[in-house]
C-alpha cells in the first residue's frame, strides 16, 4: 500500500519501491508519433535506472537510435500509487544486467531465447517524475470524494499527495 509521503526524499524512496514491486508500465518516445506501449520494467533503485528488454525490429528500438528522451507512466497493482517519469533512454551492452533481469516470459518473445541476435537491452535514466500516492483503498477514496461532493465548503478531499521530483543524479 502506498503512503502519503511528506518529503521529496520519502516520495523518491517510495517511487523506487513501487517500481521495484511493479512490472508493467506504458512507455513512449514523445519525439515520435508512436502511441505509448505496454512494457515490462525492471527497476534498479541502487543504479537509479529502469531497464527494458525489447527486440531490435520493434518501432521502439528504431526510435531509440543513439539515445532519446522517453516517458513512462506507471500505476501500482493496488491503484493507490501513480507516476509519470521522463528521462534519457539508450541501448545498453550490459550482459550481466541482461542476465540478471532475463525471465522465461522475456524469452517467449524471442525465437532463440536469450541468445537471439534481436535481443536489445534498454536503459532509462529518469530525470524527473510526478507521483501521486494515497494511503486509502479505492472504497475509502470513493467515500471521501462523495462526501466532498455533497458537503458545502469542502472541495478538496484529502485523498492523497502529489510530488514533482527531480531525479537527475547530476543535480
């Protein structure tokens, strides 16, 4: 369950924990006309990186080229945490990282499995994020919204927090 964090550092820590606990996101490259696409993410909080496995023949791989600005959106399984991240994405030749994150599910996408020449490892280095977190379940959030909607003078229900975070390691 997400928490209503108060400091940016707590919000950053929660972001990385939620990303590590989750697996699915929507990923896109704003400089193209491609729609966001579902991807499996592999978050590495220590390296402050998010990894993806893709094929060299995808539109995504073609768009990445020698490096590009990319965005991803994420929602936790419990839907009490959402995030939108932006950063630099590039190909990586880190075979140890690929071995670390490789799964049977990833292998299903490649005819020759892990050794398929089309396997590509992408690294996203997030620079910024917007996060929203609630410490309530969906029913309680709904009740708070309903109460605020029918109450005079309460137009801002206490359902969560929002942070804009600078994740750039150079900053």
